[in-house]
C-alpha cells in the first residue's frame, strides 16, 4: 500500500509528468527507493529536467555544490523533504 | 637516430594562474610541481584509466600520467563493467579516481592535491610522438574501440582551434565547463584548450543552472563556457541573471537555430557549435544562428566517395572516415545524416548493435530489439526495449543490464513479449517494431 504524504504524492506526479514515465504511476513510487540507477532508473539529464520543473513549481534552484545532491535525490521522501525545506511558493 | 621533438605541456607562464580550484588560484609553477609530485607517486604501468570527476584533479592526473609516460585511458562511460573491460584489455593498468568506487573491481589510486613537491625541476615538455590518451567509443561488436591520441596531434589540433576562435582576444580569461573531460570533446575543449591557449581552468564541474551561474560569477572574465545542447537549454529555461560571457562552445548533439538564438540572447554572446568525432577531434565550427553550414578548421580537407566521407589534416594520421554523410560546398559543408547503427542520446554516442548485444548476453534473454523514440527532443530521444525472456521479470533484465551501461542508454520502458516480429530473413522491420510498440503502449497485452 502507498504511504505517501500529500507532498510526496505531488512530487511523484511532478516526476512522472516531467519525465514522461509512461509505465510508472506516482502512487506506486516507493517513498524510500532510490530515484536514480536502481528504482526509477533516472539519469543525470532527468535530474536537469526535474530541477527545472522544481524551480517552476516551488520557486527555488537546486544546487549540487553543497554535496547534498546525492542525498536529495536518494529517494522521493528525501526529495520531498528538501522541497518542503526550501520552497518559496 | 633523429632528435625527439618536444612540445610544451602548457603555454602558461610560471606565475600565471592556470586554474581555480576550491576557490583558490593555482599558478602554473604550483600546478607543475603538484603534477610532478603525483607522477612520482603513481604505480608503474603503461596506462591508467583517468576517472577523476573534479576537473582540476583530472588535469593533474592527466599531466602526471604524461610526465610518467603513461597513457590516459578514457572509457566511453563510467559504468563499472565498461571500466573493468578497458582495464582488462591493458594488463597492469589501474584507475585514477577522486574517491574510491566500491562497485569497481579494479586497482584504484585516489588522486589528491599533493602537499609536497617532487624532486628536481618538473618536466615542461612532452615528446610529440608520445601516446597521450586512448579514448574509447562503444564498438558495434561489444568491446570498446580504442582511438590513439598522440601529444603532437593534440597540440596541433589546439593550434587550429586557437586560430578559429581568435583566442588571443580572450587571454587571461577563464573557461567554465559542464561536460566531463573523459571524451574527445571534453578533453580537447575543457583540458587542452585552457592548458595550451592561455585560458584559466575552472576546476569544478557545475551541474545545475544555479551551480553554473555561481561558477561563472566567481571567476574573472572574459568567460568561455563549454557545454552541450541539453545544458544550454536547461540554463536558458532557468531564466537566471547570467554574468557576462564572451563565448559559448557547444557540441555532442545538434543544437537547433532557435535554441542557439535563445542562448545568445540570454548570455549576450555568440554560440559556436563544434563538429568532430572521437576519431578526428574538432574539425569544423559554425555559429548556429548564422546558418546550417559548417566551416572546416584551417588545413582540414574533406573528401566524399560512394557515401563515405574522410577528413585529412596536419593533426591527423592519414585520412579518417567520418560517421556522418556530408555535402561539400564552396563555403562550408552541411550534414546529411549518420551511420544508422550509431545513436546519440544526451550527447553520448553508442552503437545500437553493441547495446543489443549486451541485452542478448543476459542469461534467459532469447531475443531483443532496441529502438530510439522521441529523437527530435533535446536529449536525443530515449531507448525503448522489446525483449523475449519468458523466465525473467522486467526488473531482473534491467538489473542485469545496468552495470554494463551508461544510465542514459537504459531502456525506458522495457517490454517483455512472446516473440519479435521478425521477417523470413530474420530481419526486424522498423515499421513492424513500431507497430508492436504502439500496441504495447496501449496495453493490448501481447504477452
């Protein structure tokens, strides 16, 4: 069963819509599974597209120079938590 | 015996700043001393894979290997199986990394900025016949194909680039790049270009638009940005306030004239596209907004016969066949198409034959086909796989494929089917495959 919070579900929809993951539904994403490589199997170009979608929806820019990038994208839960802490809209 | 001709390692003067690393200026004298100290510490071998991601550490490792007479091995991607294949093909070789990779079953040497100096004066020149790098492309039969790059040819190619971009006007400027240095474009334009043309290297590798904006803002101008269509588009779309940039170089995939115009407006400078391949390095450029014709570098001669085009130049050994079909005109050339086995996704080139082989090599996979979808978008499409493997799940197939593949080539989606629509001669007509995909996408349940 899905145990996603409303924000996690919203971010899940953003991922599925932005990246056209036609064989994935947002509610089926496991909150703690990795988004890259295993799990959803996203790549670095997907990260760029996702960063753009996140800046449009939540009004802040992602950065990788703080070494947190791997953690931010480690799971849907981590990404949603990062968004919750940085969003300005 | 003839005298061995030596060519300088760098055109920078001793006290000039050669790089910015971690917010600190590094002079050429410091850099050469660090490279010499690293060279002295390296294991003995004929070659080593240079996997460093930090651009300054890559430059240090590259130079230390040159000083030691070891060739830089540059694999087509970082997938562990691919790196292991390259190491296995050169017995005794090892990997230079900026942090240890647990998944990599080869000898690793972690590169850090050396604290002390090597003994004696650092080497400042390299024999022109020395093998500097072996760059690999994915071959159609499975094994990565090596391309040998000698120091003299790399240096002469850079001289042609310097002429083309009128670089004396940018002396003292800084080069910032988003592309990795482990392929020919990255090596030429983010390592050799600053090393041999008097530009200072930004030692990091900014990824997100905001990273790049900060990197550009942190360095003195004139600024040169080396990037790809994917990154350029992301930066333009981010709508940030960019510091002044003097020149943008773009390559690895075609850039549309519309995207180039938007980038010129956002950054306030010309966007020059580079044409070349691993075999030749850069051989032509165009300002994308000015039209589709490419202008060859000075001294480059192109010939086409029976659909095969070749390039000759003073920085190439012999006539090199190109992967593209081109049409020659008095004022440049246009690209007509490319060898159909080669795909270019997110700026990375691979052979469909090789990728299909990797699928077929998985125990339990009986038949498989790959097709590129949405080729028109900036990333250059996405691979989709149709596989016959009655005993395996989709996830099991993807898990088996992952260690041997760059992430951009991972098929999405991957469908399992009972059989592929092969014709009597065993061929797989593209139209049939597309029809099958359409059916699968609608969920008609072929399996």
